[in-house]
């Protein structure tokens, strides 16, 4: 029988989040670990957060001193995000400077042409 592993992962994480909202953190944690473990064992390489609420779950598990979810330890995930944010900020900063330069050059070219 063919199984859609990604669909199972997303549904199980959505169920985990539902349990989290019901304040059933232990079940939410168990469902999250099972989903990530199943995906890893099935050969799915998770490179991005499966759902936007995933980081919220990781935070709550870390805050309550649960063991890290396999492959997704909260503090290292935050460090990765901060590195990406720093990189994006630098790119945006340089893009802004290039835009300013280009606007100055256009003005210079526009006014120096006969």
C-alpha cells in the first residue's frame, strides 16, 4: 500500500498543535516526535518547517524541558533563523544602497545628457 508520508506528517503535526491548544502538551510532544521520526525513517528530508506553528511547538517543548524533537533542537533552530535574518538584513541593506546609487546615477545621466 502506498502512503503519502508528507500528508501523514502534516496531519499528525496539525493534530499535535490541536493537542497543544487544548493544553495537552505531553500528547502534542509525543505526536510531534512520532511524526518527525516517521518522516526521517521514511527518507523524507525536512529542510523547512512543515507548518508555521512548528516553531511554536518547539519553543513550548523547550520551555517545559522536554527532550529536543529529533533534528529540531529549539535553540539551534533559533540560531539558524537569526543567521538567516542577519543575512537577509545585509542583502536588503546592500540592495537599498544599490538602489540609491542607481537613482543618483540616473539623475546624473539625465541632467548631463544634451
